């Protein structure tokens, strides 16, 4: 089984690329160059067809773990893209497309959760993009961006306990498992019903994007 998302919504670098200060920003960067792949903001109009097609081609891969896949339809894809810009402006969610040579290979996001001092993170990849460390490095890049935002003291990743591939990402990056809890509905077909909660607290030193499958320095 390849890596799929830990996020329950459609919302998954290079070693020499680093953020050299922890100066607070109002917003994360809209484009993050990670060497062999790029994170960029979703585009409501031009991304509809490639995003819909990527999901169509990944239904068997994503369906066991992602509840939203059961409702996959053109209207759902358009609704997600239409929400990206307003949520970016409000700070509720920073949703990124993951691209390789301009082609979509996945999605990742950091978004407000219940605790105002933290944010949650989610990610997913199409099956052809798994096994290359992209999800791990994309999450590391988002973590660097998120910790440059004011008031962000920790980041959380939640995934079903049976989704061990998704759980490998926070483990590689130095997140600590802080609890297990009964998952709220809806459930995906392969879910166990138990969510694993991982947390990364704000580091004392600037974050650097990791080498392939490496950990964040200082963690």
C-alpha cells in the first residue's frame, strides 16, 4: 500500500533549502521550491481539470482511507477549489498543490484546529508519486512555513491507526505521539475507528527542510 493522506478533507525539501530566521509572517509563502517538487497555492480555475483527473486516477489508492472520496464528483472538486482562496485570506487553511515539473502529484495543507495556539496538517499523494519521500519533505516544508506564522506553538497530524504509511511521515520528522482517540464520523472503509494524534512543538532553532527521509535538524 502506498502512502495516502492523513487529512480528512481535500486539503501531503531539498536539504540545502532552509528558512534562516523565525521572523513571524502574516501568511506563508504562496510558492515553496523543494528542489525536485514544488508547493504552490491552488488555482480555482486552471486546477479544476487536473485535480479532478488526479483524484479519478487515485480512487482505488485513496478510497480506503479518505471519507471524502465516497462523494467525489465535479461539484465537490469545484467547491474545494472555490474555498481555497477565502480560507487562505482568512488564515483558516493554507492549501497547497504538490507539483513535479508542473504536474499535480498531491495536496497538502495546514489549517486551524480547536487549539488557537496550534494548527493541524494533512496530505495525500497520487499512487505514482509515493515512495520518493515527497510527503515527508512536503510536511517538513509546511512546518517551516507554519512556525514562521505568529502564535503557532505546535503542529498536529491525525491519522487512523491502521494507516501506517501515513503515520510514518510524522514519525520521520520528529513528531511525538500524544494520544489515541475514537475517530469522529464519517469513517473510511479501511479505518479502524481509532485516530493517532502526533504533535511537533515549536523548535528553538529555525527549521530546515530534510534530506530524503531525514529528520528535521534540532529535533
